[in-house]
C-alpha cells in the first residue's frame, strides 16, 4: 500500500471513529440530562429540594462528571479497537493507553504509531477536544441550572 492509500485509509477510519464516538457522547449526555430531570421531578415527592441541599447538588455534579469520565473511557476503548484493527498498535492494552493519551492530548505514554497510522492519533486528539468540550458545556449547564434556581429562590 503506497503512502497516499495508507493516509486515505487511516483518514477514513478516523472519520468513522469520530462519528461513532460523538454519537456515543451525545447519546450519553442526553440520557444523563433525562435522568437528572426525572430525578429532579421525583424529589418534591420525597419532600427534598435539590436546590436547597448542598449535598444533593454536589452529588448531582459529581455523578454527572463521573458518568462523563466513564463515557470518555469507553470512547477511548472504541478508538483502541480501531488502532488494533488498523494494525497501528498490536495489543489492546497499549492501544487503550495510546488512545487515552491522544484523546486528552497528554501524549506521555511513550508509545508511537507507525508512519502510516499517525493521522489517527492526530484526529483522535481533535475528537478528544470536541468530546471534552461537549462534557464541559454539559457540566456547566448542570451547574448553571442548579445555581440559577438557587439564586432566584433567594435566602
């Protein structure tokens, strides 16, 4: 396979993986949003207001962040399978480590892809920025919703 065909192949794989991971992430965020809204609706029945309870507000924010971290991990594993399938990394463990490093733009694993697969690492870093941006925006929206209602309620 010449260099141009290898580049096109990894570019195609990368775009497919970006599509899959963003779809996973958006689905996860929508499910988290629906769950938090359903939970919020049930609290008055228990005579609890998450707006007036610091522990409940904290639990909600921490729970959302933890779920998002798990989601990022699953998305890194999807990329890792892509690396193994493309022959860029031989073991799933190394591919997962490389994937997490690329997704977070950390780059400290010491693992390197061959010349034919370098495009995948770069595109995963771009994907990671998009995914972390979505996560950051969602956590901010959750906090803003909690604080907005708290500020409107007054002392």
